[in-house]
C-alpha cells in the first residue's frame, strides 16, 4: 500500500472572512451549494463542515436567517418581535396577527423563509415608511412549530420519485414523499400529506402520507379531504363505537332518583328540520301566582359519558361536531347523539336543567339549576313552530305565544344593554342523496329561531352568573368576547366613509355598540350591506373559551358560558361537570388544566367553522360547473390589489374578476378608498357596484370561481 497523502489543513479564518464578505454582497437568498461553489469547496471534507460552522455562527449572530433551504441576510430594523400563526395567501405572501397591532403584520413571499401556512413562527416587524400604504411589514425569524394540519393533493409517481401535487391555494409548493413514507398510496389517489422536513439540503418540502382519501372527484373523497385538511376526523375508532353500543338504553329507578321530575309538565323541542340530535327542550306552565315557569332542559350527556371512558377521550379530542353541507360529523357516536341523549318525543330523558320563574314582562323572579327527568310531547321544526305562531292556533299555540312574548322582552332588554345586532342570512346548499348540489339559497332567521335563541342565552348567562357572580368565584369555563380595539374601529370608520356612512366618535363600548347597530340598520338591504357587515365583524374580536371572565361584548353580558349543547360541544360538558360539582358544595377546581383546554377547544372550534365554510364553497363551485359561459347580474363584494370579488345576485355565490382580465385600461388598487382605478380613463370600480359577469371557470380543486366582466 502506498503512503497516505498529507491533508491540506483547513484555513478556517480565511473561510470565515470570505463568507462574511460574500454574504454582505448578496441582496437575495442563496443556497448552501452556491456558497460552496463560490469558495470552490468539495462536496465532502473538512472545508465543507467549516462552511456549515461559519453559517451557523452567522445565524447565531443574527446576521443570517436560514429557512426553507435558503440563507437570507437579515434586513431592516424591527420595532417589535412576536410569535403567532402564519396565514399564507394564494398569491404567496402571508400575514401574522399580533396582539396590540390594529392590523395583521404583512410578510412578503421573500420574508417567509420557508415557513408554511399554519406554522407557528417568530417574526420581527417594522413600519414600512417607504411604501405609500405605510403598512407594518415583518419577516420570519424562526419556525417554532410546523403545522400539524396535512396538505391535500393528488399523488403523482414518476419512476422512483413521488410527489403530492397540492391543491390548497395556501401551499405554493409540491411535497416530495420518500418511498418509505407513502403509506401504501397509489398513483392518482387523493391523499393527505404532512410536511416533516424542509432544510438547506432540500429544494422542496419533504412529507409523508398520513391518509388515503380516495378517488378525486367522488363526493365522499372530497368531503373527507376537507375534514383532513383542517385536521378533523371523519370516522370513529371501532372500540369507541363498541363502547357506545354497550351503554344501557333503559333509564333505571336509580338514574331517576334525586332528579326533579318534569314528565307531567308540557315540554317540547324546536330544531332545524334535518336535525337528529335534539339537545335542548323547553317546558312551560303558568303558576298559581300568575307568573310563568320556563324550563330549559339540556341533555345530560355527562350522565352517560364519564371520565376514563374511550368515548370521553374521543369527545375531548374532537371538542365539537362539524356540520358539512351533506353530513354531520358528530362529537359523540350516533348511539349517544341521535338516541340516548337526543330529547326525542314520547321518551323519558335525563337532563340538566335551568328553570326560571318569570313575570309577564320577562323579569326573572327565581331560578333553579339541577338534574331532571323530562318527557317531550312534541317535536317542532322551526318552520312548523313559526306556522303555529303566525296563525295563533294549532299544537301548543298558547304556550308558543306566551314564550315568544317573553323572548321578545329578553331580546329588547339585551339590545338596550348594548348587544350588537348581526342577523346575516345563513348560506345553505341543498344536495341530493349523492351529494350533488341542487340549489343554493340563504336562510333568513325566523321568530321561532329568536324564541329558542333567547331562552338558550338566558340559560347560558344565568349558569355563568351563578358561579362567577359571587364573593369568591370558582374556576369555571366562560365564553368571552373582548371589547373592540379602538384602532380597528377607526379603520372600520374610515372604510364606511366610502359609502357615505359615518359613525359618531364614541367613548364607551356601549356607545360603540349602539352606533354600530344604527349603522347596520341603516345599511340593511342596500347593495353594500353584505360587505359592511363583513367588515364590521372583522373589526371585532373573536369569541373564545377561557377561565378568566371578561364578559361577552357582542351579547352585552357580564357573564356568559356554553351550557346548552353538550351533544355537540365539549366545553358544555365541562360546564355541566363543574356546575354539578359546585351545586354539591365542591371546592374550586384547579384552574390551569381548564385554561389549557379552553385554548384547545377554541382552536378546534375555528377549524370546524373553516371546514364548514370550505364545504359550502366547494358545493357552490360544483353548482356552477355546468354554468361556465353563463352571464349573471352581480354586486362587487370585495376589492383587492389582484382584482375584485363579485357576488351573484340570485344565489349570493362569489367569484373573482382578476385585474388582468380588465382589458379596457390599466387598473391599480386604491387601498385607502377600496377602489380599482383605471390609470388612463379614470374608470372606477367600488364595493357595492352593480356589474354583469360571465362565469369563465369553476375550479373545484381550488374551490374558486373565475369571472370576467360581460361585454
């Protein structure tokens, strides 16, 4: 064997000096191989490791940031740092909501640095005074945690390589899947993939298949894809179903013992026509003193679902039922949600109840909380109850009439105290047995809806007051809604001026609520009413669960909780258990575990709402598939720098007219006044404008409609 050649010693100091000089000359992101090529470093050896060490040191010194396989020179001076969830828009840039900032922090595509939609990131940010918009811009400094939500796409296998071609507009990259991470998926199947790695040595994110959803285009596949996209389950484990089947259906004498018996008092339910889980009922009787006794009876889910059970663990993980267009994905197995706990007529049922003695003006004279047994004598849907109320005759007409008058008293008092009036019609899609959309419509709330709503609000408020409004409040789960941020309200004030509206300067949250109600009433049934209500909602905080009570601004309640829907909401189950514990003189529960779980429930609630909206959007786009080329009258419902959203008048389906499709001029976005303005001819498009559009394309994969203006 020949002698080994002496290795040339690595001049680390020279490498560091060269890298620092080269880095400062760079004005754009660079890959590791670019710098090794610049330094003529071989693919293996000590020199390569020295380069890595220097780059790591520059990152520690906050000269560089490494994300998504690229190194970036840290730019700009920040006036703040924050941690939050990243939202990536379809155009490739992102936003992070920061507490204390009136608007979300804008993150350019370059500044994302490999962060993806839903990631928890640490950002630095500063006011960009160089731009006319003077918006606050930031850059990702660190990816703290990758999103655990999978991306949905179609698997494509090319020889030995496999990629998930993503469909989500918030994901601008395809995902490379190693052979060992395919989970048995086959070419052409729709799958859910989780990003597991993306560092300097990969050009694209690397992921693994976590679920095989089926054949693209099939209704079940697409609905399961929506659930998977938001991290929501669509089937129960077999062992959970078995446990549910083994729960006895019979109500024993021991079950009834100690409960207040309402089986001899008129009791009924009012629910949507397609509902199967009836978790609330009303009882009604007139007392000898002339007052009325109204009972709000809620399914006693926690009698059946006990700590330690598999069903309990599954419900705690789900936290909520999810209502897609064509199905309900229940928090509890069907045997519980539609059978044992459902307050079906002519069956004895176990409940947890809030019972009120009220005078004719709707004032509460006495209240009682406790476990009961009831027997509903009739099941109304909302339309049936409304028909009886309108006619003044029919099944339980007298009881419904009195209850409606009492509910109106409660409603009037609530708005006098500063509740905010949002009554936006609810979008609905009617589908056939195969999930194919038949029609799209908006459902207006009726008086029968308001009747039930007010008594449910009364129960929720009163339960929260019973625990929280005491000399020594105990740990409890509250549903809270913060007072509006003054800066966000000012942005909203500036926005409505574009439509000729104004709101008087206010000093108190109560005055702000009354001003907002006056505005919404004035704008009602105008072309711009929809967009004004959307922007008003955006200016307010989002309600959430917490153990720290601050009241509910939107409802104008000092105390509020969720007690009335334990079949479909886990926080209500927590409230039932805590209330039962305290009614038995139990000591205050430990606060920290409940607070942590409140945060989890709030997050899951938002995911469920997003999935529900996505399913509606999908079916709306599917409804328009065979209407490509058709023309409709519409109203401009949104203005952005990339175009304008238009809502079709006859069905409220929304699509986008791209700014690139406006060929009669070169249009720019006037952000201050929410206008698209033609540079040469001065034509303007604003919110609320009447336009005629043609459906250019219905993109089911992106859940997106592309419109063009009709000639």
